[in-house]
């Protein structure tokens, strides 16, 4: 399950960027279709990796990007939740394309009350 190793790397990145004294409440990532991530497996891996860490209890939000398809017959391009779909022109073998991005989009943090009072 490659979701576990991705969750480990993501947790390390979040810990590097999260402000000291703040509690990470939510982490959002954008995932390209070529990554083939299973959302439930990713969330379970996140919970396992962050257990007993400063990230424990944080919620992982996934922005799963759709497949992009290109029709070799008519040149049409469109997005689809599945990699194989018949084109409107009748072509049954459009070429699936998609990004392989895996980007950390945002970290939502609750500031430490003592840090906020000192500011």
C-alpha cells in the first residue's frame, strides 16, 4: 500500500511547515489521477502515521483530480472520473491522461492561546 509511505512523507512535510505552538487541525492535498490513491486507505494511513505525534487528530482532506481524456479520432479533450470512456464521436479508445501531482495545498492551524496573547 503506497498510501502509507505517502502519508509518512506528507506528515514530515507538514511538521516542517507548521508554526511552532500551533495545533494542526486540517491538511489539504491535491492528488492527480495517475497517483492512483485510494481515499480511504490514504486517510487510514494518515491516522496511523500521525497517531501519538503533534499531528494527531488532524483531518486529511483530499482534492482528487479527474482523468483527462483525449480522443485520437476527433481531438476532443474532456475530464472524466474514470480513465476509459467512449467519446461523443463514437471512438471507444480515447487516450487517458492526467497529472501525477501530489501537492500540499494548505495547513489549517489553531494558534496556541499563549502565543496569541503574547503577540
